[in-house]
C-alpha cells in the first residue's frame, strides 16, 4: 500500500469511528427524552428509571453541599455504576 492509500484509509476509518460514536450517543438522549415523558406511575414500572424515592435523612456533607439518603422499593432495574441520574421534575423547574 502506498502512503496516500494508507492515509486515505486512516481518514476513512477515523471518520466512520467518529460517526459511530455520535450515533451511539444519540440513543442515550432518545432514552432520556422517552423517560422524561412518562408519568410517575409509568416510571415506577420502567426498569430504566429510578422512582418512588422517599427521603431517609441527611447523611453528612456541608451546608453548601449536603448529602441526603433516599429509600426506594426494590425492583428490577437497569442501572450501572457510574451512570449519572437526573430528576426530570427538577430539571423542568418543578421543585
């Protein structure tokens, strides 16, 4: 293979790899918006959502950064360590 052919192939591979990552990232957003449109009752039945939380108390932290504990009923769920959870009601301004 010539240097030009290797360079073209490297560019092609890089472009398709970047495109794959962009498409893969979109599925996370699609799931986020799908879940944000569900009612509280539907969220409880959804494996990809954490719902039905009740405040259990303060667990430390500081005045500016409190740490709170919550309890929820056990259910089958699809969470992994390191995934950031969000509160759709808080994001919508319904505190």
